[in-house]
C-alpha cells in the first residue's frame, strides 16, 4: 500500500509516461513567465510612461500607475509625426513590395523544388550568398545602377528588386517556399499531369493551396522587415517619401521645430513620455497586424516547420 502511494506521489510530482508532473509544470510556467516578462516589460513600460502627465513624470512616487490617463503626449506625437501621411506612406512602402516579393519567391521556390536543371545547386548557393552578404556591401552598386535607370526617388526602386526576386531578405523566403514545395508529394503532380493539367495549373491548383502557411509567414515577416528598414529606404527614396520609422528617427528635431524651446510651456516641452508616445505610434500598426493574424501566424509556423528560424 505504501509503495502504491509513493509511486502515485512520485508520478504526481515528477510525472510519468502520460503526464509531465507538477514539478516540471511549475518550472515550465515559471520559465515562460520569465521569458514573457523580458519581452513584455519594454512594451508595458513604454505604454505606461507614454500615458503619464508632466506632473507624474516629475513625481518619483508614480511608477506603474499614473494618477490620470494623459493623452496629450499622443496628441503632440501625432502631429509631429504627421501620422496620417507617414502611416499611408509606410503601408505603401511595406505592403506593396512584400506582396510582390512573396509571389515571386513562391515561383522561384517552386521551380527550384520541382524541376531539375543544370546549375541548380550553384543557383541555390548564389541565393544564399545574397542573404549572407551584408546589404551595406552591395548598396553602392545598387544605388549607381538604379540612378542610371532613373529609379532613385520613387517606390519602383523597392518594387523592381522584389519583382526580380531580390527584395529585402528574399533569400529566406525562397528557402521557405523551396522547403514547402519539396515536401509536396509528387504523386499529386503526376496524377494532375495524367489528367492533362499544365505546369501553371498544377502550380495554382495543387502547389499554392498547400503553401498557405508559407505565404502567411512570408507576408508577415516581409512587411515587418520593410516597415523597419530605414537604411535602404532613405538611400533609394532620397527623402522623397517619409515613413514612420524615418520620421521617428528625426523626432526630436521635428518636435523642436513645431514646439520651439523657450516659447512653449512646461506641458508642451519634449520629454520621455512624448518620445515613447511617438515610438508606440510607430509600432502600433505592426502590433495590430499581429493580433489580427495571430491565429493564422501560429498555425503557419507549426505547419511550415521553420520553428528553428
């Protein structure tokens, strides 16, 4: 009887073949809480601080709970960032190249996965090289090439590389589609060919539906990377288009131009809360996109098998 109770207690604490046990569960949840805190702490600090009034910022007793919800910081950051125009520009700069890049990468990945041709391995190595080599090493030749074609200063300097499979980090998306289509059973294609389906019909009817997870991952990551990219955007667009990250990088200067020092009162002076309000407005569209697509994003990560990326 004692042995049975000891075995039951041991299984309850340390687990067995059918359960993990209480100790493992507690350790796992503590680890997840710690990791979640590391990632969520900056966002929570940013949100709480951005809602503080100037009096709360000067009061050392106010830490995590403001005495009032103060929206004046967001109102000033909204005007400084010229939010409607820069938001529209950011969406255009990030979404259009991302959609084009995803479609092109799916075609390249399918061709590499399903067809045999001379130089295929060399081509895959060159594609990997474009991802490994830093963009700073190739930016000058690209800029001179685009200048000779008159592409600098407009969005086509970002669309053209995406259209040719050389958009921002296109190599990783090509590899994602390559791995996805490589795992597609050839029996499906052979059956479709026996029914008289063309290569384009096979791609659109069989390959694309099975690659929905890869499409979701590629679109989300591509939009985020295009959104946050300022180095290439500033060089290729030559300041002709202002995005939210670009406007945020010169937030202090724009704020002082709108609210000159020595003219405004204490409520309109630049402070930490106003800066964090501008930062939060910058990442807000990405957070909303993730919350809307969270279900499909998690399912796509699980189905695509790139959890180690």
